[in-house]
């Protein structure tokens, strides 16, 4: 039985887009007869942190080892229980199981995987974002040159990686139309917007978008906003905003179906999952014009605004005032994004690693 190991940069107690992609592939692999293991470290950059932080890391490792639900993803993702999960102190080679194929899934993990011995498996690097927020760019680009076969999830990333290593393949992310779909008995709620709320303001711009939506509320008195995210409801959120902390799958697809427009105001994405899920659920999307939203074509499959959100107000005002355009973008967006599915993506990945 062929063995595959994925190296994650952390535990997975909370939803993380990059982890979700790994879990989708892991499920497909194990259903296809592979043996699959996922490694999750308590401390990522062990050699670079202070002695004091190492002590805290050891304590975290021991504590979470007893409180297993604190690093496992089962509360938010239906990961096959046959998949072995290794919770380890750090990514030292002694903590990594032997395999036939091993995947780095983030730039920090790529630095480790590149140095492992051959018995850890043939090396792959799943590149899911331009992670210049995770390390300085010179160091990041050095990971692209390391002797690993690269898999990129967007055309933008392929163009970037080609500059450093031609030994890569573009495999788009997939979607599951059994989880995200249009629910016929749920009617779209007039002037209802939806958005993911994220604490990383420099990347996600959630608060900046909220300020703009508050101005839009002045013109549209009946405007509603549905937010969902990882933290507890922010204390400063106005009462007219509905908030859901880590909604379960069934609730999330219902929220997508209620919304008239889904907003994604991010500055950086690898291949943004939430707006794609909203599109598959039959919802019009309004997104920033960044490479991570490459599946949205302006006024054809969605609506695009400048990445600094300077015309977000005008864009939403235009959409809310043109019902026929929203309906057209809903249909076109859903039809187009339906071409992205996990089975197709998995078959490409399987063919690549076996060849």
C-alpha cells in the first residue's frame, strides 16, 4: 500500500483554507486505497525561537496531547478517521513517518521537507498562496528553488513559480456540489450581504469593508449583513449585523443561499474558497481584483472592485440597484464554478505523483 504524508504548519482546531484543501485530498487518497498520514507540529520554527518560547511550545505540545480536540479538525471538517494524525513537538525528521510521497503544504514546512532523507518519500510542495506574509521574500523564493515537485493552485502562482522552477503543475482547487448548492426553498433576502470576518486586517480588510458597508446602510435602510468567522462576535458590531461563529456545514450553505451578494475584500488569497462556495450556492459575488479571485470575471461571473476597496461602495450600490444584473451574475457564476470539482483535481494530483 502506497503511503502519503502531508506536513501542515500547525494544528487544525479551527477552519483554515489551506488545511481544508489538504483534507480534501487526504480523504480522496485514502478512499482510493492509499495510506495517509498528516503531521501537525506544536511549534513550527523550532530552531529560530527563544529558549522561553521553546518551553511554552513544550507545554503546549503536552497539554494539547491530552486535549486532542484542540488540534484535530473534526469539529469543522469530516476528515476520514482512517487517516493517521501525528501531533508532534516540531518538524524534526525523527518525528516524521516514512512514506512513498511527502507533501510540504506551506513555505515554512517546505524548508523542512526539502532536507528530509529519501526514506521520507518523494518530495512535493503544494503551493497555495504567495506567502510573503509568512517570511521575507528572499527566503520565500528560495523555497521555490528547492528540489521538490511543485503543485500550484492558481494560474497566478504558476506564473510566479515558473520563474524559479519549471518543474511544477497547475491543479485548480475543487468544490463539492453535494455540500454547496442552491437550495430551492430558500429565497434570496432583499439587500442582504454576506462576508467572512477575519482578524487579519492587513490581508483580509474585514474592518475596512465594514466601514464602507455602514455608509451603504445609510442609503439602504433595510440593508442586512451576515458575517461569519472564527472569533466570538466582536463587541463593537452594530445590532443590524447578524454574526455566526464557525457555522456548521449545513448552516453555512443556508447562509450563502440567503445572501444576495457575497463580498470578499481580501488583499491576498491563493485561491479563495468562500466566494467560490457562495457562487456554487447560487449567490452573486463582489470581490477584489486580486489573482486569488481569478475565477471571477468582471460582469460575467461576478463583480470586481479595486483591491484597496476604493469603489466597493459604488459597486455594491450598482448591484443592489440592478436586480437583473445580480440574477445574471448568479446564474453565470454558478455555471462556471461548477466546472471546478474535487474529483477532477484529485485525478490530476494522483496522476502527477504516480508518474
